[in-house]
C-alpha cells in the first residue's frame, strides 16, 4: 500500500478491523520521512518497525538500501506521532 492511498485502508481494511482501538503495525524503510509518517497515521497505523537488513555497507549496496546506523537512529528518534509505539 502506498502511504498516501488511505482510500484502500478506509474501504477495505478498516471495516474488517472494527473500532480503531486495534494496534496497526507496519514495517517501514528508515528512509521514509515525516510526510510518510503522517500519511500512515491517517491510515490508522500506530506502531512501526524499521526494515533494516544490515549495517554492512557491502550488503546495503547489494540490496540498494544504504543507510548508516546514525541515520537510522536519528530517524527512530523522529518517527511517527504521539500515538505511535516503537
């Protein structure tokens, strides 16, 4: 699901889950930004985990997901909104 396509969520997923007291979790790329967080929160997401496969630069280049430990840690500190859990 593209983070900006909340219509898919509201039309397909929300009716199945019922009230919004459920924990809705996703695995996200640490490269996503605050706008992506906002779009996910509008879809009901309130928990996220980072999809970090490795901090080995050789592996990161091979899978086209280069991010340093420091970037990932900084992203973690700035992730989500008040209703998000980490």
